[in-house]
C-alpha cells in the first residue's frame, strides 16, 4: 500500500496528514490544550531522532500536535493489521516494528527515513510506563543513533496519562524539548549500547519533574 504513504516521504506527499492534521489538531487542542516549551531546540533541517518518555497511547499524536510536524513513529506490527487504523497509520508516515525481538527491517526503514531528512520518533522504554515514571531504556536506541549519525532530540511529555475528552475541566498536556545530543556526545558516552541508551534517557529525565524520573532519579 505504498500509494497510501511511505515514511520517507516529505510532508507534502503525505496527503492524508496534510488534509486531516489541521482540523484534527484544532479540535483536540480545544479539548486537551497542548503547551510546547523549547521548540527552538528542534533542528531547522534534516532528519533527527525524537526520543521521548512514554506514558500513554496519546503520546505520539500529542507530540505531533505540539510540534506541528509528521513524526514517523514505529508502532507494533499488530496495529497495522487492523482495517482503517493500519491504513491511516501508514498514510501519515508511521511504520511497523516487531516488539520484543530484533527487527532488522524496522531498523533499516528508520535509517532510510532519517537519511531522507525526515524525523523518526522513538520511545526507548519499549512500552508505556504504567505508573508514569521512567523505565530503563532498551539498548536499541544506541544502535539507531550511532548508525544514523543524526542529532538525538530528547523530549518529555507530561499530562497525557490523565488526559480525557471532556467539555468540563480540561487536562493540559506539556511537551518539553531539550537541546539536541550530537553524535560526538554519544561517542563520549562509550561503546556499550546500554550505557549510550542510559545517557540519552538521562537527558529525557532532566526534562521531567523529579517524581517522574523513575529509573533515572539520580539525574542532577
């Protein structure tokens, strides 16, 4: 279904995203206001890895609503098999990954997307945190960061765990973007993938309130 959309396509070619994003964003922001801090930290051009904590299924769309960009997220392969939902996910630039195992195809897709100058969204924890606190990062982010050589942009998302569609009291979502991590900084973190993943995640932790830092509570 490449005609629906491919993750390496620029936003101009993602027809469903271009048509549907503005009205959906306006509606969602009217119900669940999203505040963005640190937009100036986003690279002005080229691909980058957007690395975030993960506390709700709302995190991917809320990050896109905040940034106003089609971030190419990896989603578990089973979701793409669901009629309509799978089509929509592909049409807005997302791509599947086999969770819980090494997925070379997903890695190569992510590298191709980054080489095409598009942003890829990644949740190093591998799954949602049930209590909202950071879990230890999986080492896969280190391999992707090293092989791509693109900047890694740490992002913290807060409020999505308790967000509800309501016309009464509204939950506010906060997205905080940190300074990009250059490839040279990752080299300085060492050659061990877990050590590099931890170094990246500590930058995410530094953007979160202390109560949400979990496995990285020692972040100064």
